[in-house]
């Protein structure tokens, strides 16, 4: 006889969801997890510095604990620090953070750092130790764990302790244990630090490996990119839910004011034109809109073509000058040229593409069938799944022979995309989707760099040809001068051979 089976329905917390599905955030095995933990914690430290105009200094230490496969990581930065009241939630509550605004940051969800801590907890059952200072006379220290089922922090050993801070230090120290595999993730971690040093020539980064080897990447400039500003949502990128939320908190009692005050680069004239297009009364109270009218408004926004494009004040590109400095510092190429495209947008999200091409010097030719491609998104090096990335596909589609370039030459391509919403294809943030607007900007940025390299290569060939001729002349011209002088009955010293060769070298 069959028994009745009842389905069990339950709700789970965000922490519980990512505990059960940690592979989607890059924690699917000890090798990948080791790399992801280092990356996520370093990115949080860099954001804490750059968003407050602080030149980053980040220290990372990875040590063995004595237990097989268990490591202790310590990451220290000189960023803004976390205020006392936010420390427990900032490190012990998944999907809590300061990144839910329209402004460029490395993280998108306030997830990565907490996932690293959560992974350490579920693999070693250990707590995380946090020290934070905001530049005042005291700093704060605590140990905590995450209550996975309720997605809440659990403070241990007396809660948050207040310690003296005589040097008025500001920054954050995070330290915890996790199960990993450094030996197999070593090359990827070192490459991550090297590529980070390229894109951030203004940062000091130190890394001590479990073997005790000390790597140090020093800044070569004190110039920081501009700090991104928070902006309003662009009407081309909104949906019904966002409009409902804006209506709930608006103080405007007229639709024309609601539109012009709550959306990016929309003035009253454009708001009136949009509402006329949507057939909605400009004087109507937004709180009186029906569900059908909200849908009609959103659809009208998507069809309306007279909005100004989003500006780039919310973005913080590196800039060609700093990008060149970083490439020269780490790779020492014979030639490098970088370009920054004008701001563009996709689906209402602003973005900027920066690209560079470097040739010769310390750059080695790629392996057969591969490309020396350095990919970045919001200053994050992307090391996995390069063949799936839009940059790889664009490079493969360009006819490089037009530029006298062969991708198998000692040449490296650099592509950096900054946006309030980078179109990643996965939560793990490893490769970028093939968005037509993004692909177009990458293509033309690389072609601009390629034209400069073509000119350099042509001039290099000319210089080599001239040098060969001069070498021949330097060898034979003195003898020719002497022989001619003797035939003419003149003194050979009257002919200044060095002066003639000097003119040819000009």
C-alpha cells in the first residue's frame, strides 16, 4: 500500500541559500575557494580605500595552521574602517553592505567577503576576528560567527571591545581559518596580485605565502582615479518594481516633479514630454497611479528616445596615463599605448571601456592558439573562462593583418570595463557577456591602439633599415673618403666623415 507523501515547504535565509549553493559564488572546491577568498577580501580592502580617496596599502598573509589543508588568512588595509554599530552586520549578515547604490564599486551584492567568512566557518567551524578603526582615538575588536539559518551575526567572547588607538589608525583587519589548497591555487593567486598591480599602479600590496616568501608590489604614482559619485536611476534601466518603490518614498505630489526629481538627467521639459507620450496627467499625484498606469509609464520610458544618456560621474576609470604606468611597471614592454573611450550605456547603465596594447620587452609570445589577454572589470582582474569573455571574441574577430599585427607576436591586449552594472554572465564574476554595445566599444578601443602599434612597427622597420645602411657606411665610408682624396690629390683629413654620418643618423 502506498502512503500519502506530504511536501514540506519552508523559507531559507540568504546565508542558508549561499551555504547550500556556494559553488555559484566561486567556492566549489578548495583550490578555487583559496583563490576566491584572497580575491574577495583584497577587493573589499581596495574599495574601502579608493571610495574615500585613500592611497591603498593592503597586506595579505596566508599561513598553515598545522592541520592538513587548513590555512589562516589575515588581510589588513588602511581604508576608511567600519563604524562600531555596523561591524557585526557588515561581516556577519549576507547581503548587507554599502554597495546597493548606483555607483561603481568592485562588489555588486555585498556578498563576496561574507561568503569567504561563511566558507571558513562551515569548513573549519572557526570564528572570524575583526579589528577596525575609523581614525578616532579608539578602535574596535570582535570575534563573530554567522547564524546561517537566521542570517544574523553571533558575537563571541564579550562582544565588541573598545581598544585605545593612539596613532589614530584607520582601516580594517580580518582574520580567519578555512579549508583550502594553496599549492594548486598558488599560480592563480600570484597572477591575481600581478594583474592587480598592473591596473592599480597607485597601490602598495604585500603578500606573504605559506612558504614564507614575501611578494611586494609597490606603487609608482600617488595619483588616484576620481572618486565615483552616487547617481539616480536612468529611466531606460528601470522596471515596474523600482518605480513602485520610488513612488512609496517620494515627496512629490505631481507626476512631472516625481519624474524630474527621481531619474537621472531628466528635466521638467523632458518629463512633460514623456508623460504626454505615456498619456498620463502631469499634475496627477504619483501615489494615485494604478498598476496598469505604472506599467504603461515604464513601457513609455523604454520606448522614449529623447532621454539624455547617463553621464560618467558614477564611474571611476583608471585613465590611459595610469594604465600605461601599471603596464610599464610590471611588464616593461618595448611599446605600450592605452586609450579610454567616451562614456556609453546599455539598458540605461553607463559604462566606459579602456584598452591598451603592449608589445615586446618583457612580454613573451603566447602559447600556440592562445592570446595574451588581460581582462578587468571595475579594476578586478578576471582570470577564469577567458574564452567565454566578450573581449576574447572581439579580438578573434578583428583582422589584425591590416595593422601588421599577428596575435602570436610578443603582444598583450588589455581590456578594462567600468560600469554601475558590469554584465557578468555568472555570480562568480569571471567573464563578461557579449553585449553588443560593450563589444562595439571594445573593438574600437583596440583598433585605436592597433593603429598606434602599426605606426610604431613601421617606424621600427625603417629605423632598422637606416641603422643597417649607417653601419655599412661607417665601415666603408672612411676608406672611400681616403681613396677619393688620394685620387684627387687632396688631404684625406679635409673630409669630415663623422659629420656626414651624423647627418644620416638624424
